[in-house]
C-alpha cells in the first residue's frame, strides 16, 4: 500500500518570511490532524529556513522547488543539494516551467542523481504538451521522460523517488485531465516505464502524483483512481483551500 502524498508548489509566490509563516500557521492546525497522507510544502528558497523552524515538530515536510546538480562550485545564483540536506526532505526536479526554459532530460537526470546522493527525495515531473497530446504521443513522451530522468539509479534508489505526471496543457489553465485519462497514463506510461527499467516490485513502490490545475473540487476524483497516489498542487496551495484539498485527499484514502 503506497501512502498518499500531497505536495504544495508555491512557485514564485509568498517569498517573504512574514507571509509564508502566516500561511503555514493558518494551515498547520488542520493539516496536523490528518494521519493517512504525507504533506510537503515547497516554498521559494527565501523562506525555507524560517519555515523549517516552524514545521520542525509537525508532520509537514519541506521541499525545494529546484536544485543544482553540482554539490558546490562556481554556479552563481544556484542552490546545491548539499545546502538543502537536513533542511529539506524533497526537491522538485524537471518541472515543465523549467523544461520550457531550456532544462533537458540530461539535466533532469543529473539533478535526480544528485538528490539521491545527498539524501533528498526527488519529485520528478514529466508530462506532454498540447501538440504532443493531440498527436497521440502522450505515452511515448511520458515513458521516455521517466526512463531518461531515472537512468543510473538502482531499484532501491528509485523507490525513494516520486514521479509527478503533469500534462503541460493543463498547468495553470483551469483545465485538468480527467481522472480516468490521468490514471491510464500514470499506469501505462509512468508505472510501465518504471517496471521496464527497475522491475514490477519497484514500480509498485514508487508514488505517482497528478499535477495540473488540481483543486479541492476535483481532488477526490483523482484520489479514487488506483494509480494516483496524490497530487502536486500549484495555485490551490497558496490559500486556505489547500487544507480543504488535503483533507479531502485524506478522506479518500482507505
């Protein structure tokens, strides 16, 4: 049985300490009462340290929105995995917004390997754009991204990873994939690729999340699907709606 996971991706929002602490303090009482779902908040780098202090005694984990592949060096403006070790448990890798800015499958793979080496759990984002979806290439695109992102890991290492399937055409559009369509892609393309690469046992151990205009009104439908283990949430994670969304996800867990 895979434990559900809901991840808040604040993107480039709520970057001041007072704003971040206010939101987390409002969310924490209701989120701390839930015991069937893991919860991760991925804020901007600027507020990781104050949030780590506030969340230290809570069940809410912290994640970074990105990480550099190198442990140290002349990389102005970057944050290394060694800097995040002990501060974060997770790191988002390969988000479509970063891929659109030029990040390649090779870059994503290097970051995944660096995360695992430094005891961070990578949340590996994969997904097709609208043209690829309309051409019927979703399965090939997604399966290929999964295979290339996780190349070089052992079956034991891949089991600590999380894969987030985000159809790019749905992100921020208010137009989510249907639960049934997302479930099919996540089972066939994501978990199928994992099984081909690492074996069925490891494929069944990896948590696979849905992302792309996830809201509290739609989360229960996604959580009812057997291949969907949770959600990567964008806009709906920036307000108190996030507490309602996680509660509904928790209520959907058997």
